[in-house]
């Protein structure tokens, strides 16, 4: 028991120091901070300039989707890089696991292609919405 306490006391001391510093900073910011409630304090501003109107501009999500896909596939590439580094040590089991992983990646990429998520010219709709549009167009004919 004594050995376990001697191993954990640095972590406990670090945690206690962090809590004390956090409480001290919160108390100091409350004591030293400004108390004046100016009317302009609660006004929203854009890049340091007071807003002229409440116009909310809508942006398309095409490029956002590309960014999300890039991050996802980039992380998966990092996993494959770790496998390449340990290629000799992993043996056949590692090769089979990496092949399954790559197959799942390709299946995900094929799915994204089939639903049109990789197309910049199409409007991105959920599969159910696309299906209902197809059904409506068939009824009109």
C-alpha cells in the first residue's frame, strides 16, 4: 500500500496544484475584472465592426463535405501508415487486417460516390428525399 501511495502522490499533487490555480484565477478575475455594465458591451459585432443588419447569408455545404471526407480519409491513412511501419512485425495477420481495412475504405468511398456526395454539381439530398422525388416525378408522367 505504501509503495502505491508513493507512486501516485506526484499525480495527486499535480491535480491539487491545478485545482488551486484554477480557483485562484477565477477569484482574481472576479475581483480585478471590470464591473461596469456599458450598453455597448452586449452588442454583437463582426470583426470589430458593429453589425449593420441581421442578414444571415447561407453558404452551400459542398466544400464542407469535401473537408469532412478529407479529414476522415486522412485519419485512415495515418492508421495505414502505422501498419506500414510495423509491416515486418505484423506478418500475415497484419496484412489480412490491413486488407480488410482498405476494403472497408473502398466500400465507403464507393458508397459516397453512389449517393452523389462527391459531386459538386448535384444538390445533396438524403436518400429518402431522393427516393420521394423519384416517386413524385414518376406519378407526374
